[in-house]
C-alpha cells in the first residue's frame, strides 16, 4: 500500500515482468522476475488496475480465451471459465457483450480472468477501484474467500487503508518507490497501551485532574488519553481504570467512553 | 451387480449435507506456449473476418471480400457467354483489386494491433504464456492468413471458373494444371507484403482511426511518389515499379501469369526475382519494425 504515485503499480509490473527493473533484482516464489519469467507465468494471476475488457466480447468468451492464452487446452479452458465466472457471481450475464457491464460486473470479470488458470499467487492492483460501498464490500468478501477457500496467496495493492485492514494478514508500505514498513497486521492493530476516555464536560480540566493524581494523561481535542503502565500488568491496569473512575466521581464529570485504543493502518501515515 | 445388502450402511444419525464442491484446483494438462500461440492466432484470424463478433464487425470485411469477387464473376459470365472465347486474364483482374486488398488491410489490421492496446489487453496477454515475440508473430500470422484467403478467393474463382466454362473442361484443365502455382504464389506474396506493412504501421497507435489512415496514407503516398518520379524525373520504369508496393505486386502478377500490357511490350519488365526480392525485402524490414516496436511497448 501507499499513496497515489508511491510506486505500487510499478512494483507489481516489475514483479510480473511487464517492466524491466532499472536496477536491483526481484524474485517471485523463488524465481527471478527477469531470468525466470517463463516459470512465473503459470504461477501468477494478474488483475490490472485499468480496464482490460474488449467491449464486444462476452465474459464467457474472454475468460475462456485468457485461459487458453495461459496454456490450458480448449475444453478445459471452457470448463474453468464457467467455474470461475460462477465463483465471482456472474451467471446469465456472462454471455452478453462486456461493453454493457456495470463497473461491479467488470471488476468481477477481471478477477475471474486472473483466477482462471489456477495460479498460486494472485496479484490484484486496486481491485475496488470505482466501486460503490456495497460493491466494494462484495469485492472484498470475494477476495477474502478466494484467499482462504482456494488456498491462494493474494497480493492486493491499494491506497484505501480501511479496506486493507479488513482482509489482510500483513502489509508493506511504500512511499516514493521506497519501502517504509513491512509487518504483519496483528502487530499494528492490536490493543495499544493507551486508554481513550471521552467525557461529558471539559476534557482539558479532566486531563489536568488525572495528571494531578499521578496518571500520565493528556487531552487530544475532546478526548483524554491516559498512558497505561508498561508490562500489561493486570493489577496495575485495573488500578488505572479505578483511578479514572474515582477522578470522574470527584469532579462530577460524566464518562461517555472508556476503552483501550486499537492501532490503525492510518496511524502509519501520520 | 451389487446386491442391496452390499451398499455401505449410512453412518448412525446421518445428517443430510449439500456438497458444495467449492473451488477445485486445475490439475489437468497445460499445453504451454504453443497452445497459447494457437489461441492468440485463432482469435486473431476470427477477428479479421468479424467471426463471433456482432454484425457491425462483420460488415466491412465481408463486403470488401465480396467486392473482390465481383469483377471475377463478371469476367467469368462474359467468358461463359462467349463460350470460352474471351480469354481470362488474371493480372488485369487483380490490378484494381489490389486497392481493395489494401483497404481490407487498413480496415482490419488495426482490429488486431491497435485494439489490444486500446482495450489494454496486451498487459494481460504478456503475463500469460505469451512473450512479446510470440505476440507479434501470432498476430502477424493471423493477419497474413486472412489476407491470403482474401487474395486467393477471386483468383481461385477465376481458376475454377475458367475450367468450368470451357467447352472441353478436361483439355483446359490439362493446360491449366500449372496455373494453380501462380495463383498460390501471388496470394502468398501479396499476403506477406500487405500483412507485414499493415502490421508495422498499425502497431504504433492504439487509435484505430489513425492506424487505418496510416495504412491508406502509406500506400497512397508511395503510389503518388511513383507517379511523381515517373513524370518529373523520367527515371526507369523499373525504379517506378519498385517504389510503390501495389505496383510491384501488380507487375508480379503479370509476370507470374505470363500476361503483358502494351506498355510492357514496349519496355520489357525486369526479372520476376527482382519484384519478389523487393517485396520480400520490404516485408522483412516491416517485420523487424513490428518486433522492435512490440519489444519496446510499455503496457
């Protein structure tokens, strides 16, 4: 992931062998992307960011053709095409010319053509581009199912962090062509050592009151953030919660929310 | 036959389940690059005639192909009326039809070379079992095969017709036996020349209109230059014939079928190998341009 122009699509194209790297080397599933391009072809399915559907072809015809161009025999290509189109949720529409498809249907066909030759790795470049919220949810669910049910590794490139958070196990953040961070998602979105408190009243005064009683508190807009003691010691954590409760009673401040803060991918961009 | 008792007993308290097969891996055969090449070639050849496409896509290629047959049919009808008295002259018939073949190339070559760029199918193909070189060769082969059939059709019609309308078909067939060679040679060389030039020109743009215009423009320009140097510089007819590919193809037809015009009688043409060599040289150069361009295309 990365902002627009960070180099996500370029990275994908280098991995697929569509663009020669100007320097350095890359390998995909143990194969060098420049020297072993032939070995990679059968292993990888690619869904590009841009439109790639000839408008006067039907989805059935196009996906079958793509299967044959991946080296499947004609009869097997037809079977596989019918199967993956059903999987992505295209039924009767698949015999209509693709020029009349909605963006949602077009995205499904693009996913189907990437799946048709049964690759081991699926590379999806901005798969939710142009979709409305409902279509986006469906596409994300489809991608997640494809990953878990089919046992395929899925590499998704996107600048929409919220949606990545929902379907990914790990992330790589790049910016301006450079690697910024690469981690498993759990490490980032787990509970953090910060307590978030929303109060019905003056947050600034409440933060000062907590600080006066020895808590590491600061206010952030309408919220108060309290640093929990290190070491996730249950007794110490509980004592902090109690101290907050006591302070609220003492000041007569209403508590609206009290929770451990969770990490978000958005934090990386701040 | 199994006896009823031999059926396996269902497990105790069995639950009816709907078996969702879910996703199935593909474990079957893969035919690799050769199969992918055939798929690309086959799809290209069908596209050239609008097969499997809507009626709109069929109209132009079918009309052009039919138009090339009309003069041949007219000549055959005239020949039949005169009971084979009117000689059938292949090269004379072919000469104006070369323009129609050029139009066919201009209209249909972009269907292959520009469309894949316009609809951005090229990056998909290149991540499959298709290399840049196999893309260029499969598409070029499809274009040449289509042109071969389009050029062959009127010549073959004349050939079959000439035998058919003769008073004594057997005798004519005897005499004509050697003529199928020139028919095939003319169709092959015309397909190679027009196909490679058409491909080398249309690969440069993803806009079909520009691609079509560039093909028509090329053949018009070379024809105009040929006329120009003929009138202004008064150079040898050999040079003029070699400048415009359409005129080279026309001269080739006259030599292959052993026909002459008044002009050729006054100024005998060069060796047939001169024209074949020139056409193949242009074709080779065009193929090199095509392959070089496809190598550098950034999808």
